[in-house]
C-alpha cells in the first residue's frame, strides 16, 4: 500500500528512522519515538548483563533531528532510549513514558519526563492545536516473567484542535506481546487511522520471546483494525528472530496486505485521516 497524499496537511507524515525510532509530524507538532541512534556494530544493553549488537544504521544521526515538541517512549531499554539520545537530547524536552521510566529519566536530569498509567492521557498544546498522548496497554513478557523486564506502554496520539474532536489518531504498539489488553484498545478506539507495530519476535537468552513475531503482528492488525499499519522494530538487532517476511506472509495469508505500508529507513508515509 502506498501513501495517498489527498487530504493530507502539508508535512503531516511518519518518517521511519530505524528500529522503533520514528519522527511524527502532524498538526504543527513534531514528535520523536523511542530514540535509538547507536550505529551498526555498537551494543545496546538490555539489563541483567544481556547485550545485543545493532545490525543496521539509523537513517539519521541525532544531530540531524528537526526541532522537537516531545518524545514518546515505550520503555527504558537501550534499543529504545540509548546513550546517544541521553547525551544529546534537550533536558527540558517533554518525554511521555511509563512511570518507572519517567522516574529514572528525571533522576538523570530530564525534568519534563512525565509518567503515564494505562489509559491516562496528557496533552501537549501549541496555540489552538493539541496532541493528546494516552498510554495504551502493553506487556513485554508472558505471565510473571514480565516482572523481570521494565514496564512498557503503547501510545495513542490524537491530533486536533483544542476542545474539539481529533483530526487523526495514531497508535504505537510499543514492545508488547498479544494479550487481552490489546483487544480492549480496539474496543475503546475503533477508528484508529495509523498503527505503528513493533515486531521482531525478540528473544532474550535465546528462550524468552518479548515482542510480537509475524503471526502475532498479523493478529494485532486484525484486533486493532487500524486503517493503515506500519511495521517497525524487526531487523535492527541480533536478538530479533522473526524477520519482516514472517509478518508479510501472515498478512497475505489473512488477506490484510492492503492495510500495510512498508517503509524503508528514511522513507516517509503521508498521514491522511481515514476515518473522519
């Protein structure tokens, strides 16, 4: 599926940078997701002494970022918030994330890190426009094993006029597995325009799967029912074991290929409201 620019505001787009890092421009706001600027061959730390090597360079360096209005961060793993981002991003930038990540980041000098509970919204406002960021359910590991990993959240971004209905809804899955919380998102928000889905079938210690593989990603698409899905987070690190082709195969098997847009690093998708 290709991006259709009919009805798009100038500059309203998602740019895929690499891994789960995107630049979202919409309604006068510019947001960065899960900033990860390590280069190919560098290692990201995932806790408990576990590291993973980056396999592909991001499309941009941190110095090439546009002026930002905020960061949306699913959780505090170094393939989502790395030492390059921590050194270079402005300390007063609003960072919307989990409570656990916000506490850690505030202690590191990011005073505008805001922790959100599941379903809790927070609005960023510029003039007569706003973006409402609401924390969505996410689960980084099955059962009690999730206690070993940092809490994660998805994010619903609603762009629109202050006090009015949103022009566009964009949902970012975050690093999650499929579970009943994802179905609740589809029930509460049946008209999501764009979904950014974190894939990869990430396996820790070769055993524990902690992100959706191709089959779960296709199930996510059926469950969330977003008009267009953009897959990310599938081949940047050695811990990712489910290639994008797994997702492509499952999507085609279920007849969903018309709802997926595959982006190369550096490529943009024009944001157009599909439901409004």
